[in-house]
C-alpha cells in the first residue's frame, strides 16, 4: 500500500534529478501558490515518526520564530490559496505565539483574505477548547488532530503522551469551539493489532463524526526506534493479508459513515477533502517554510535543512535557508505525476499528466504501459481518466514503479 502522508512526499531529491550543494534561492512563487509552514517542536518524539521534529523542552522557540518570520518576509507567496501549518506539533505554540505568527504572515501575504483553507496540525495534549477557539478566531478553518490509536498499549508503544480519552476529548473541545472541519489521523497495521480491534476502534472513531479521516498503515522508517526494534525482533510487522483486511474494513466503515475514499489513505465528507494536500497529489506548485520544508516552483524544487540550528544559521549568514535543490528530467516529472495522480480515486488522464508535468510530447512507452496495466487489471478507464482498480489499489507502489522504470 502507498499510504505516505502528503507532507512527507518530498523530503529528498528524486531519481532523475540534477542537484547542487548550497544552491541559489528558488524563484519567487506566483500569487496564489499554496503555502506549508513547518513548526518542528513536539512534547516528545514518537517512536515511529520520521518527520523532522524534536522535543520542545530546552529549545529557543521565540528565537526560532524570529528566524521563521524572516523567511516569511523573504519567501512567502502573495495571497496563497491554502495554508497548512504542520510539524511537529503546531498546537504546542502558545496563543500569543500564534497571534504573532498569524499577524506577520497575514501582513506579508494577505492569506486571511485569500486562503480557502487554513489547516493546523494538533496533538491532544496541546489542544483544548480555549486554544481551538483562539485558532479559529485567527482565521484557521481546519484542525487536524493526531489520534493515532485508541489502544493504551499501542499509544505507549508509539511513544504518545496522551490517552484515548484525552484524544477524543480534544476532538470534542474543537467541536465546542466551533470548528466545522476536523480531520483525525489514525494508524493501523500496528504490532499485535487484530482485525477485531481495528473494527472496534474505527467504530468508536467514526461515532464522533469527524469530517475527514486520514488512515495510514504503519511503516518502519529509517532512523526510527520502530525500525531498530523490528530488526532486533522486538516488534513484528503485520502480515500483508492482515494489512489488506484492515484496508477493506476501513473503506467499508468509512463509506457507511459518509466519508468518501478520495485518495488511497484519505476519507472525507463532500466538501471536506483537504485542498492543500490535493495540490500535492495534482503535482502543483507549492512553497514550504521552516526546517526540512520543501518548495516546488516551476521545474525547480529545493528544501531546507533538517536542523533548527542549521536553518537559523543559514538564514542569518546568507539570508535564505535553502540547502539543496534539484531539477527533474522530463521522464522523472511525468513518472512522478502519474505516481501522485494515481493516489487519487479520480485518477488522471494522459493530457492532465502531460500538463502537470510540463511535458509537451509523451514518451512512446506511456501508451503501451497504460494498456498493459489495464489488461492486467491494475488500472481502469473511468470518465476519461485512468485510475487504480480495487485489485490495483493494494499494489499502488508496484504500479508507480512501472512508470519510473519506463
């Protein structure tokens, strides 16, 4: 299964690229470009997490915000259509720090008038009704709460610092504050999880009537305790047949609850699809600010260091924090566009793929590949596009690899 969270899609150079060390700044993004802001601080680092984050205790958060505000002044796009504050745990910031950040960003970009969606990632231990209401008053339209699991043993294994009751309490607090669009993040295929446990937990979660659910199967990422414990035999990965059963349970129950599976791992009520993430899956232009954040403008892509100290130092020394950049070849851009577009239930057409990739003439290999994957039952034509079949959905990684190979 391909269940990669969208904010982690671009964390390193892709195959078929030209890279350079300490590159020149990227071009200024066009007006309306979606904006991602990375706030890396957490109460503690989860054992499965590969995103760039670090415990907040002892960190100079006010100093970090000074650097972030400097980068906002330099690189934030005018009138972004969507804004996503990710992390880390953005809700860890105080209300005063949020007011400072929002005011400066709005002064620079006017995003409170331009953005049709403004999302903030939250963890239960740092979200109560007062903070949720303060965020909404500042213009936030969507909260994404990291529930992850309702099982005490799993939460402890993950390294989470909240209980299931606290997680559901944070959701209810956000509702009382007036938030009309709430996403819940959950992880399945956890060590020791059974289909019965997942079915029970999903029933409890859906009973809360979230507007959106992001359900990712557990992956063992490099440089995480979970991968080390797997290699040491302290954890066991879920069997593939169980993963497929859990996916089927998820799709059946979310559909019954009125949540449409519009992407491989994302389920939303009509009108509550994550517009910011849809731009990633459409391979659109975007700007990322903060350490580890990635930007894609035109044919160029680049990212900041996975280090607060180095991020701040680069900004102080050179006035910008870009540490690497790349330019994809036409074939890599087209392969990537198919990889991303096929994550969506709507799929994409050959014309859309060419336009999004900025390619004029399709390579001779694409039409035969689409025909072969269709004959093998992995893709199907639908409304002028190609999309994954029910048979192809669990093999999305393998299908995507075919486009990179060709």
